[in-house]
C-alpha cells in the first residue's frame, strides 16, 4: 500500500481461495483464520468500512448464514460478499438475490451485504425475467425450514425488484439494450435489488479490465445512475493498468446525479 494514506482505505479485499482450501474465503474451517487476520493484519490506523469476501462455490444456506454472522460478530467488520465468476451457489441473479433477501430477514446478517463484480455476472441472462430453474437451485441448498421461508416470500421479493426496475423514469436513463455487454449487469442488479448492495466492482463485462468509456449510453451510464440512486459504492479494479490509464478512465466516466 505504498503511497496510500491508511485513512483513505475504505474497504479491504480478502484473498479468495474459492477453489482450494487456502485463502480467506467464507468456508468451513476458515472463520477463525478470517477473524485472526482482521484482528492482527490491519494496524491501528486502518479502519475499513467493510471487508470484501468470497464464498466457496457450493454451500448449505443454514451453515453459510452461521459463518457469515459469526465473522461479523467476532471480527467486528461488516462483510460484502462478492459474486463468483462462473457456475456456483452464488452466481446467477437469483443466487445473489437469495443472500440479499436473507440479509433483510435474519437479524444476525445486519452487517452482511452484497458486492457485485460486473464482469462476473451470468452473461447469458439478458431478459429481465426471473428464472424458475434458478429459484429451484437456490431452494435445493436450503434445509426444510429455510426452504419454507424462502419459497413464497423470496419469489415475491424477486418480483418486486423486477417491477421496481421497470420504472425507467426513476433513473432518467434507459437501461442497456439486449445486445449491450452491460445488459447482464442490468438484469443482475434489477433482480437483486439495490437495497442490500454495498458496492460494485466496475469491470468491463467483456474484458474484465477497466470499463470501456467510449459509449456510455450502451449501458455504463445506467449502471452508474443505478449506483447513485441506491447509494452503492463504485470500485475500480485496475489490475495491471498504469496510473495514467486509471486516471483517464475515471475522468471519462459519465457524470450522474
């Protein structure tokens, strides 16, 4: 973090390890490692507003809720859970929305929220409709009691989110067309709903690098307007980009609000 003031650090991204036992993903056996890390690694001057974490690719909802709640209670920091880049229990809009719904229903998840990487969304999802098969997949990973809780109320949550997102006038900008690379991002944000999203990683949906800014009307402007309306933090992940490229991208992002 050379050259970065500790007071300017608003979030810290824990290393994932989603496909192997190492790393600090929210996984069985990792709760203690995560809490030890956050208590010992930051230093007195670093006080992030939230920690970005990853999940394992498969999980049981009851156990997953328990792990997330315990980490926030013992670790002392809110968590924003980032979506996985491919098929898992946390990839489709419905998968992500299930956790968003549970954060509203389960008091112990008050300090858990959603983080969406715009290059990791389900790219085949271009129609603003809820996928019944995806809902069934969510329910398969819940025990009987939780399945009853999720069944009707969760589906209503999804329908309400879709209905709300069809009110284009709220953002004063049209959503990305179906052929736009930002269309799957629109569908994901719309179905998940903005109330429980802490932040997005604003990566280009095609290249997974800095967002292409030449055609903001193609969908980028809608995404930023949505974030502005719902008070969602926008985070760039520059990767190997140099400072000049990062600064140029920031300067060319459409101004909203």
